[in-house]
């Protein structure tokens, strides 16, 4: 097929533009999960029994960080809109407002995590020893909340200004710092060493990001007056995305609890599996971020045809990327499992889990394709102002479908915590009242697979319907019509 006969969304120029933006952003996003994966592998080798402490320690933090990451989407979308409309010098006001929101929210998240960590685990029904070790990890991770949020604000701003390589370099340096700290601390301190390494690397990232933003962007330049409602729109995009992240990330973090209730071994193997899924998901988030920036730029120019074409290219690219990644995971599942759990004599305690981990990696490989579709589809929707429909799909798939399904399939009345308090009764009712089959950790895998397929299909179908209709919710950004006239 010649270039002239390609669909409009698949023009070589557009594919190259998406690739140039997506590759560094994908690497940058994957670095977040790469840190977690590095931590999981270190614990899998040196202290496999302590891995559930860290994974469950992320339960309250994952929810709060997920909402915070969503808040920063407003920085990215509005910066890209202004930049696409030829007003890059005015984007400083977007960053400064976003940074204030990030730091205030980071302070709140730190305090909230410290306050609720132990009471939450007690309400769920954790064993006191497990609850104590998990709470200690949560508290240390919370000390990095302010740095995490400030770094996200900087990264979103850099990517929206089409400077993703800078963010990627900083993130990958932080992965190296995290690994160095981990290698020093984990052999002696186990899970506590892991979380201190994570927190230290986040403060390192913030320092690097601030230097880059101050010297390489218009962040501190005086901006023109903001149009009426701009700050509200910035926050609404962020809040909607944050609610969706709470639904998705909070629900996935709770599946670690479900797997741990099955057994410590189940929690270890499932945790490693989801860490692998998380690395792949962050690659998709990179693709979704690149698609979102391209959609927002065209939305800022009032080019609704361009919005549709940019959305379709992102979806197709995500499918192709997903098939490649899933195939690679299936082919490499045995060496991955062997390396993670049986790399040294110190890790012999985890050697018996290698076959189960290999099977589980193969089982989730193609599920990640749908995980990628929901990420790209939802981000492309929000870039054109369609926030709450995408959020409703996330809430429905992960909260209303995935959590009850995982509990029902994985636990039995004997393994589920007794419903002697309102929270436990709410979370574990399917195991007590629906004749749970008790499939163990495989029940959790089935539950997350069903939810991922529903979310992926829901987001791309909604995106195609909205984009095909050329829907614009709300007035075009200031100056968009003039720019669109020049472009066309």
C-alpha cells in the first residue's frame, strides 16, 4: 500500500510525530513501574517473604498518588492546547498553578497516608504482625509524597511542551539511583530498605526536574491574563482523571490484599505478575500521553478532523505495540520467572514459585493489550474535554466488576476475613454470600482480566463514537478559531 492510499490518520508524517513523542514518554512512564519492579526483584531474591509488606504498603498511597497523578493531567492538557495554538510563552501560568496544587496535595497525601495506614489494615482484617510491617512501609513511602507530586507537575509540563527527552533522562537516572540504594539497603534491611530507596529516589527526581523546568522552559516568565474559567477547567480535567485513577489503581492495589489473604506465596507471585503488567502498562501510558498531547494540540487549534485522526492513530499504534509486547512476554516468561525468584542461593526460598509465576505471566500477556487500549482511549477522550464518561467506564470496570469478581473467585468463607466490621462486610461480601468457588490466586487473575477487557473496549468504542461525531464539549480555547483558519 502506498503512502497516498494510507488512511488519513496513518500518514507517515503523523506516525513519525507520534513515535518521536511516544517513545521517550513511554520510557519515562515505564520508569515508575521499573522502580517498583526492581524493588520486587530485589526482594524476590533476598527476602521473598517480605514482598507483600511493600505491595500492600502501597494500598493507601496508590490510591492517593493515583488521584494526584490525575490532577496533573490538567497541566499537560492545557499546556499542550496553548502550545498548539502558538501561545507557548503563556504556559507558565499553567505550570505555576499546577505546582501549587501538586505541593499542597502532596502534603495532604503524606499526612493522610500516615494517619490511615494502620487503621485501614486493621479494618480489613490483617494479621497484627503483617499489619505492623506493612504500616512501617507505608509511612516511609509517604515521606516521598510531596516530591512525587512536584515531579509529576514538572514532567507533565515538559512533555506537553514537547521536551519529553529531558523527563526521560531524569526518570532513568532516578531508576539508577533507586537500584543503587536498593542494592545497598535491601540485603540487610529487606522491605524497609526498599521503601527508603524509593523515597530517596523521588526527592532526587524532584531536584532534577526543578532545575530543568527553571532553565529550559517559560515556566517563570510573565504570562498574559488567563481567560475566564481556565483554572477551573484545568482542575476539572485533573479531578476527573484522578477519580478514574482512584478506581483503577486503588482497585488493583486491593487485589494485592486479596492475593495475600489466599497465602503469602500467592501474594508474592501475583505481586510480581502485576509488577510486570505495570511496566507494560506504563509503556501504554506513554503512548496515551503522546496521543493526548497531539489531540490537545489539535483541539487547541479547533481542528476536530485532526482530533479524530490523532485519536485513531494512537489506538492502532497501541494495538500493534501491545501485540508485540504480549508475544515477547510469553516467549520470555520462563527466564523472567527464573531470574526473579531463583537468581541466587539467598533466594532459594522462592525457587518453588518459579513454575507458577511463569504460567501467570503467560496468562496475563494478551490481557495487557486491553489495558493499553483503556489508557490510550481515556487519555484521548480527556484531551478533547470528555472527562466524566471516561471516568465512569473506569469506575464501572474496576470497582463494580473487578473487585467483587476477584473476591468471589479467589476467596472462600474460610479464607475471607470475617465480616465483623462495616468495611470488611462491604469488601468481602461476595465470598460470604455468593457461594465462592475459592479458586485462589487464579481467581484474582481472572477478575483483573475481565475488567481490563471491559475497560479497554469501553474506552475505544466511546472514543470512536465521540471523535466520529466531532464532539466538542465546551467552547474552543481562546484564539483557537484564528489559529485554525491559518492552519487550514
